[in-house]
């Protein structure tokens, strides 16, 4: 069985994620465990749909990121194609690319519309990653302070003379500020129990935008979705709005960053300075 390499606790227990999620210690009375203060919103306002396969089976602009390490272990994350001049850009989480003190993967492939392809077939059916673009503040930083920079852009190869975007389409990408009062769908390929990483899963709901009054500094600006049990492997998956079934695309407003074992996940939006990384991965802006 393939061993899935754990990458910085994209999903970890409350006991080990207190610093990452701003969680109060277990047993702390009368406070919200994510914020350490009054609840950001009620469960009814911020609910997701746990353990839900995507009803359409796959989304052709969303896929699985599979990487191999020098020691033979595997990386499994998620990602989405985003519109770029070169037609060859995938967005994911920075921790799917690099973690301080960890070796970087040797090679990686993005498999759009992954559905039980098997990790061993990634090189055959996937699009090889040729370059990665992430913030220097992430590469130089330490956790949890670097969490606001948990996003990355990947450039992938052409196949048969066609770009990834020409082949499957692409999602739009939106930058901060993000309006929290819109229904959002989080998509990804969770790979730990109760999931197996072989099919697309999702959560949907209206997230909360975390402020300094709600949470510790590393999480400020993040989108919080409750009642969502997506596990490791869904890291880097897109948080989509305005999904169109015909084009199988929407607007990416964040990527899956961290979460815990109590069904709370945090999506990391894109600050204005992330445009620079997108341009580096995707070529010069159109027009």
C-alpha cells in the first residue's frame, strides 16, 4: 500500500493543532474552541456537508496532486486549474510544496478529474509540474506565523502540444477582500479515514471570515467552515463560488489550509500580492 507522506498537519487533532487553529485547550469553559472567545457564528449559520462525495463524480478543472520524495514516499494533495495566459497553472496550498525542515518532493504530477486512477499511474495520466511559485515569507517562515502565506501556484507541462487549460478549462481566481456571506464549496481528495483519496469529496456552506476579535493572528483573514470532515489529502483543494456545471468551473476564493478532528477547516484566501506569483507562474497578464 502506498504510504502517504504527512504534510504539516493539514488536518490534525485538536491537541496538536492549538497553535495552528487558535484553539482553546481541551476542557476550557464557555469559549469557542476555534477562536478562544465567543463563537464566530452558530452551527446553523456555518454548517458544511460532511462525508459527501461530489454528486457529479468529478470536476475536470479540479484534481489530485501526486508527488514522490527521494526516499520513495508519496505526497497526496489537491488543486485546481486557474485561468492564466500560458494556460498551465494549478493553485494549491504552499504546504503541499514545501515545509521548513522537510525535503521537497522530487517530482509531481497534477491529475485533473482524478477518479480511481491509482497513484502509480500519475506519470502516465497526469500533467508534470515544471515549476513552483510560493511566497518567500512561507519558505523563510515558521509555523504557525507563516500560515497567511499557505498558497502556491504550479506551472505544468503541455501534453500533445495542448495546455492544461485548453484541455479541461479553468477556474477564475479572486483576490482579497473576500465577501464571507456567500455559499462556498470546498473540494478535494481526502485520503485518510473515512476516505481513501480515490474520489472527489466536498463540503458546502457559508464560511466565517476570521478577524482579530475571533482568533489568533496566524488565522486572521482566513475563511472558517464548520461541520466539514475532509481529511489529509484535501489540502490545497479549491474553495469555489459561482460554480457552473456546464464548464465545471467557478471562482476560487481560497485553498484548503488547515483543520482539526472536530470538523472545522480553514481556507486561505489570496492577498493582492499573490498576483505576482500568479503572473510568475502564468506569464504576463493579458491585455
